C-alpha cells in the first residue's frame, strides 16, 4: 500500500494513494458506508499501532463522481469513517502538490458530505472552503457524572460537535489527561441522554474552548475525536462548527478573520461567508508538511498485521 504521511499543525494525515480496499462505484457517501461496514478490519489495520498512531487520520483517495474534482477522498480514524476532515484536507492538498498532481490556486475535492474547495498558496499553506456548517441548538445542559452540569452548543461542520465555552477545565497542555477524561464522560452523557444531530448522527466530537495566553488569538481549543485521541491541530471541521456558533450568536461578523489555537499551540486562520440556508461557509487556512513516503506491508505471518486491539 503506497502512502504519504504529513502533519497539519501537528495532527498527522496518511494519504492512501493505492492499495486500499475496493469500494466500487457510486456516490461517495455510499462508498464511505461500505468502508465503514464491510472493511472495518482493513482500515483499522492501516491506522492502528504499530503501523499507525492514535492521533492519525487517513485519507483514502477514490475516483470522484464530479469530473470537475481533482480527486475524491474518504477520511477515517481508528474508530470511525468521517464525513469530512479539515486538517486532513489541508494535508491532502499539500501531498498532491508535493506529488505534482496539483499546482497553486483553487481545486475542488469531493468528500462524502459534499464538495470542498482548496486554495493552495504554496507548498505548505492551504485554505479550505468547507461545506455549509450550522448550529442547530444552543445552551444545552448535560448532566455528566462526576463533573456536574456542562452546557454547550450542538453544531455541524462536516462532523457533529458539542462545543463548550468556557471550558470547565482550563485548556492548557498540562491538562490534556483531565481534558480527555471530562470530554469522554461528556460524550457518553450526550449518548445516554439521546442527544444527536438533526440527521440522527452521533455527537462523536467534543470541543472545549478557553483563552490563550498569546496576543492576537481568539481562543484556544481542546478537541476530542471519535477514537478518544485529542486533535493536535485546532480541528478544521470543529472550527467550522465553531464559526457557525459564533455567527449565530452575533459574535463574529462575516469575512472577519480570527486565529484559532490548538491545545499544543498550532493555529488556523478562520473566517466565514453567510450561506443561503441559514448556515455559514467556513474558510480555514493552515499549514501542512509532508513527512514520509512509504509502502505499508501486511505480512500474513505478522501477529499484529491487523493492528493492536486492547
């Protein structure tokens, strides 16, 4: 399997160029469903230790339905096939540029949740215009065992998020273990309470926001992903959902740029345009760096060929 690894703000992306499972043809949403249901062991073998790592997201390249798109892509982490991935799209664009498959300027990429646009500024800097993102509920109180009531907004940015601001735990790198424990407990409480997206989707990401100690930063976030790893980047789809919440609250004007910081200090530049259906079209600018190009080997004699399951 031919892969290229990059990172976007510290969050790794593994682009699968060839050797992935055959998902057939048809809409990308249907092919993503096949990957999730028929090839779970195969995709987890690519991303789990010892071959992968907990924070990694993989980008499986597939033929697009729309001929105007440079590629189709299906994203997944160790726990779930994702609708979209912002950091992964930045990493994918940087990888395609590295390979000479695209140049600078705008390109269209097809995902299971719709077509996104990337504007490649140089070998590392990419702006993603995401699908329409929206807030569907605000100030939802959730009782979390051991932590009391936590209140947040429910929003969509290509994946479903529960966004808490201010966070009940200071968003600092020294609190990553505690932040992880609280956000996992909150996600379980959301599930137990039957709180889901308006399309029935599970709320599988949780974001805590807090202030940054650096000038010019709008806020610092901690993002819990479906596999219980935290996002080292500020999270592209999470930032999209955050922009939808800020717009709905009247706290950020259209085309006003802010800087969003992650818990490890990496950053995105964010802004939005108003969409006709009541949501926003987010713009996310970040940097990705290609780290390695390799071929993965799946030796039948390897006892951990399928990854480490604990």
